[in-house]
C-alpha cells in the first residue's frame, strides 16, 4: 500500500517534470486557429519526445498584447498582427534580437491573409472594387487605425490601391483615401467592434475585414445575409510569429518554442491554417485549398510603404495622414 | 442640533467634531491609523499617479505642450468634460428623484428597484456599452423611435452622455438616499404647522440637509464619467474631432508606444479633475458650514 503510494508519487512527479508549459501571446481573431494548432502540436510533440506540452493562449488587441509582453507578461512565443508590434518588443524590452523577422521563412509569417469586403446579400450598392468605396452614398465600416492594428491594414490597402491607379501619386492617393474615410460613419476601437456594427446594428454597406474574419462571419450569419467581395488588388497581410528568446531561455522552453513555430510551417500546420481561412505559404497546401481563396493581386507593406516603421510614422503617428483627413482647415 | 447631525453623517464624519488642534477622540490610535492610511494611499494612489507624472516628464516642454493642445485632443477635452458634466447634472436631478422615491415611499417591488440602482456598478462597462448601443442605434429599439423625431443618439456626443448617465446614476442615488431617509419628519411637520407651503418645506427644510450629499454624489458621478472608457467607445463611434473622448486618445497613443504622450494627456485629465473635485468639495464644505451656522 505504502509502496504503491510512493510509486504513484514518483510517477506523478516524473510526468510533472515532463510537462512543458508554453505561453503563446496572440491577437484577437486567432483564438480558434491556435486551439486547433495547439492540440495537433501537443500530439506530435508527445509522439516525438514522449513529453507533454501544454500551451496557454492569451488573446487581445495586437498592440496591447505587445505592451503586456514589454511590461513583463511571460510569453514564450508571440503571434501578433503586425511586425511593428514585435519590433516594439525587441526595441523597448530587448527580449529578442532586432533582426527577429529574418530568423524564420517568409518574413516570419507562416500564413497570410488579405483585406476583403463584406457586403449585404445581393450587393445592393454594387460594390466591386476599392473605387466604389469612395463613391458618394456608400457607407463604409472600418475601425479606427489609431487604436486597431487590423484597421491599419485596411487603410494601407486603400492607399496602395490608389497609388497603383494614379502612377504612385501620393497626393492623389491621399485624396482618394480621404474620400473613402468621408464615407465612414463610425470608427470602432477594434475589429470585432466594427464587425458588430456592420452585422448586428445593420450600419454601413460594406465592412473592410480580414479575409479569415470575413469567412467566419459568412459561416456564422449564413450566405443569405452577407457575401464576400474580393477586390482586384489588396494588401498581403503577414501576421508574424517569433520566439521571445529571453523569456524562453528563462523558462527552459527555447527548443519546444522553436518546434512550435516550425510546426506552423509544417504540412500539418499549414492544413490547419488553411482550414481556419488563413492563406497557407506552402504551395502544395495552397493548391489543395485553391478554390477557397479567390485570386487577386497582392502587394506587401515592404514593397509599397517601406516597412511598418515607415508606414506607422507617415500615416498613423501624431499629425500623420490619418490625422490630416480629419483636421479642419487643411 | 438634529440637522447638523444628519449632515455630519452624510459626510461620513464621526460626530465628535474637533475645533482646532488635535484632541483625543473616543477611539485611540490616531498616529498608527494616520500612518496606515498614508501608507495605503501612497501605495494605491500616489505612487501610480506619480509614475504618470514621471513618464510625462521625459518630454520637453514644447513637445508636452504640442501633445496636449493638438486640435483633436482639445476637441476630446470638450467632449469628455462637457458630456461628463451634462451626465452628472442630469443624474443630480433624476437620481435625486429616484432616491426620493426609494427613501420616502413603500411600494411593491421596491427591493427590486433598489437593487436595480446598483446594477451599473456591477455590470462590465463594455457590456453596458454594447447594450446601450444596440438600443440607441438607428435600428435599435429606442433609437429608431427617436430617429423619427430626427434625434440621433448612438455615435453622437449625446450617446456619450447617455452612457455616462448610465454609469453615474448609482453614485447619486447611493449618496442622497441615506440622508433623505435620515431627515427628521417632525421638522417637516413642524414647518408645515407653522404655515410653510410644501415647496417651502422642500426648499428650506429638506433640501439644505441633502445638499452636501447631493454635491458629493454629483462629484463622484462626474469624476467617474471623466475616466470612463469601456462603455463609451462602443456608443461614441470614435470620430476624430467629433466623438473621441480623451481616454480613447490615450489608448491611441499607447498603441503607437508613445508612452510619454499618453502620460501627458493623463496628467491634464488628472489635474483638471483634481481641481474640479476640489472645487466641488469646497462647495460641499461651505454648504455644510452654512447648515451648522444656522
């Protein structure tokens, strides 16, 4: 009796020692994605090493999640909406090297997405492309880019479209984006709030949304309520991932954290991402899900705006182009 | 002096009032308790607040000035302070009526109404914001009726005020109600028997007793409204220059990792609220002195 007790105790402590805990600090719409990823990765890790891994998730606005990590939230890995936010962790807290984005393939973004339009059933305002958003009488719903990371992608997508239409003429692009934002009646503080405004309140003719969010909304509401319109050209949203080196070293989780992020690039991981409506990087998986994702021309922030640091300064910082749209007497 | 007692209780003071200098009260331990309170206040209030001042001190004066006087920031002060003041005033009137009903009458379901008053305290503000927005937006249950009159509430400054009224109500009711319950009914009878009209009884007997508590409740509701974020961001629509509250701009600055800029706005909010609260408390103290002098 006593002996079995001791045996049980040792067994328990052995399995306790073998359980690794990982904290993945992510942004809002990835909740379902990472639930699926975590389960699959834990299974694979167990098969490979015999050890249990428990992955805890934390979700919130991308910027506030980054600030939490800067202020000491013990993230082993971060999976955020913009590289700008991981840059801030590297810069302000020095928890990972500044060249973090070069350490993993594809700008450290295992999956991508883009900005598409969600319109009412039957598309009564006949919205086909970005220029329709600037038309008088069309009401556009998008969150405030000052408070929402997702909204910054929307803003830059519209700007990039206008640059292409006008031979890279910045002032014409600014004029176009101003006209689009004149059509915005409400600037919610976050992406989910904007979706609620469009869907529940019935405000607006078109919602600018991440493609994966638009698919989720479509599934939830039914195809008899809304439909997705894919514009001719849009921005390639690259949500980046990174190991937070100093935290992982302190927790002794560097190896498993790296393996976790590598799993995102593996065929199995790519499948899960595609099933959650993120565009996979892998050509094989992409081919398999070809019918799910419409074809369109995609441009990156690096190509058109010279990276996030520049984009932030020019467009969203104090006195940037977004402020100028709303300041009187300009 | 029954009246003086009532107002003394309203302010939460111990009836053994001290007139100049320290005098030993019934309860011992002035120094330990003062020490403990200072320690507690420092930990909970002073140290976090001084951290804000320190953060903003990393800016140069011209940058600080630019940050706190940018046009959208100035517009947000107007909205934040204006809507908070408006909401507190509306609550001062209608909160008083609610407190009056709860203190003076018994009716079936009174316990329920009494509990309802506290609900805005307990409800997560985001929930309140979403609920109010769906009620007052143009396809909402109240909103579409008001839209018929050409009144828009959600996504306008009026909507901001509505949500601030919601969260401020319990402060008014809960500070006025106990004082109203304590008002000596015999005084009212006496006043009436001496020929005072109902209006006179209210303005000359009841109101002066309640006024300090009303001011306290007003100040708390006002202060609470200034800092409110969660419910307002849903109903305001956050349009630059029109419906952005200052706390939203603070969040916007944090999103850009502009900690110093965010702290600068926080300092302005803090100082302005502190001065306003001090002024309101001063008014309250004066009306108490006035009561005691009588």
